[in-house]
C-alpha cells in the first residue's frame, strides 16, 4: 500500500525514508493541499493531485485544504512569464465555492479540514515582518521562473516574491506534516520546509506529482490553451476528448488519471477503455459504457447522437456564416469562415465549403461542426 502511495503517479518524495517511517507508525498525518481559486472549472490536470490526496484520505489521514483566497489576489508566479492580474473578492469567492463542490467529486468533503488563508493573512498584518528575515532575496530568485524572467528582462513584482513565503506560512498555520502539489510547486513547498526549520518545527514531507499534458500532447493541461478535459463537462464531450489524445499519452493518462492499468496494446481500443474508466469516475458507474457506445455510434458508424439540442429560428433563409454565429456553433463570423474553409461544417451530413451559401430553413436541418458538435435547426 505504501509503495503504491509513494510510487504510482509520483514524481518525487522529500524525504521518502522519513515519510515511510511515519506512515508505518499508523499516526494520522496532516496532509496539506493549497489551491488558489483563480478560475471556476477544474479539469483532469487538477485531479492528479486530488487523486493522490484521496489515497491518503482512504488511509484515514487528515486532508487539510487551504483555499488561497488571500494569495489568489497575488497570483502564483509558478510557470508564469509575466505578472498575473489580480482578482476581485467576488471572483475569488465564486471560484472558491465552485472548487469545493468539484473537489467533492474525488474527496469526501465531510472529512476534510478546510481553511481560507485570509483567516491568518487578513487578520495579521505583521506576518511579512515575521517571515521576511527567514528568506533571502537570493534564495527566492533561485526559482526557475524568476531566474528566466530576470535573464529576459521581464519585471518581477515584490508581491510575487512574497508568494513562496506566504505558501510557507500556510504550512505553519495548519501544522502541515505533508504537502502535495505538482512539480511546478516544488520551490513553494520547499519554502515551507525552510520556514519550519527556521522556527524549530518538524519539517513537512513534500510529494510532487507530474504535470498532466493536455490534448495537444505538449503543454500542461490548461483551459486557457483549450487543451483540457473538464470534469463537469458532458460525458460524451469528455469521452470524445479522451479519444483525441495523442497515442503517446495513453499510458500517462492511465497512470495519472485512473487506478486502472493499461491491458490493451491497440491504441484505439486502449483509449476506448480509458475513456470508459474516466467517465465512470466523474459521472458515475455505468456512464462510461453509455458514452463509449455513443462515441462508436457517432464516430465509427457515422451516426447522429442520441440526444441533439433543437434550436428554432424565425427566418426562412440565412447565410451559412450567420447561421453558425446565430446558433452559437461558432463564436464569430471570422471563426465561422475558418471552420467552413477547413471543411469542418456539415448540413444533413453534406460538407459545406461555400461561406456565401444561403441556407433554406423551411425544413429541418442537422447542423454539425467538427466531430463532436451537433445541433438540429427546426421550423
């Protein structure tokens, strides 16, 4: 059990020998996970850490979730080449509640200890003085993000320099035994060990997990890059996205996104099984099989989805570009023209190549954009 806990889906454990000894004692450890609510929707990339936390929770350890409502105002500089914009309190509060609801898809929220770090930062205005003497500027500038920005002449703000010290201070406040995060969080988590050592406290163990690559097969999964699989997306959409991942990511997704082991060599068949497993996790047992059958029907057998949204338009004739925008199948006229040029638009299963075409709406039309978007235009 411990080998799986500290092995599968783990990049590094600091210090592994010490943590193994603690785990064998049976003592309940306090496992820290901090998240800044900078967006509303979580995706499979976020779930890599949460699934590791679930393993600790299943062993009766206490998960301590820190909602970084205060640090979100700064923005974690990890992996960023420029200063992040500050969020409003209203945005942070809305995002925080969304995070908690979605985290409940993986963890038992009733057993989690939840804090907002404004509990100590907003009420204690001397925290910076307390910790500032324990970190050198040279140490903070060692982090890869900052050194790259210095070398390229991109400015680093004082509030960004404070961020690692604030995350470290979180560890002090909740008496962290173990902190878990992505490999991009290693510097911040090690700062927690530094601060605990300066204060004469037991240093937390640090576990880093790999960064899940997105649908492009190259970059970190990100909503801003549109290479993500959202955990609240429709099951059929999620399944289709899983099927679109590059073949070289199949093993990575099995390891980081599921408890299953790949047992099928053929890439397409392996992804069909992977999609079923992932959908079951976030939409309930049996949902994966339904989504798999729907995918095969639509994409392999060239059928129409079982459920297609109906839209009624008043006009009898409409330009194809306007039709795509009016039905929200394209966000803009320029994007609509691009989709048509790429051959991604079909009406009644006939590819549309003329952006100037006039579409007669006196009869029902089945509109398709790309492999996954369908819409029925009715009279």
